[in-house]
């Protein structure tokens, strides 16, 4: 997960010509129970400047870049959330019911 998250900076460097130094960033992920989601951040390990698209951007030590929200829903919660627009036709889960794939149709 850390490598995946830091790869975002690598791609920005490669595709947008930026100069993020990956050694100056740390991956942080945590579960935000109030929001019901996993959050992924990249934390600046020191005060630094990064150049991007003709701009010079300053990051303070400890400042973060939010890279992802990943929401987790119980099957019933998901069905309730989508029910105004979709009908759940079928649900497949892993053996422990921790992961599901759901086939939906438009109402």
C-alpha cells in the first residue's frame, strides 16, 4: 500500500515533469471511524519546495497530501444507499464476508 501511494508522486514526476523527492515523503493510512472510510495520505518529512507546472509549491514538515478515501460498507448499508437508483440483483462475497462484488440494475 505504501509503494502504491508513493507511486502517485513518481507518476506526477514522470508525467507532469515535477520534482517530488520520494525520500522526503511518508505514507500514512488509517481508518476514520466517524466517516466510515480508510484515508491515505502522503506526509512531508521536512520543509520542502516542489516544482509543478511552472509553480513552486511549499510543503511544511508534517503537511499532508490526501491521496485516497476508501469507503467500506456492510452489504445492507450499500443496498440501502443505492436503492433509490439501483436494484441489487446478486451479491458475491469471500468466505469471511469481508469483500463483495455486487451486480446492480437500474430501477
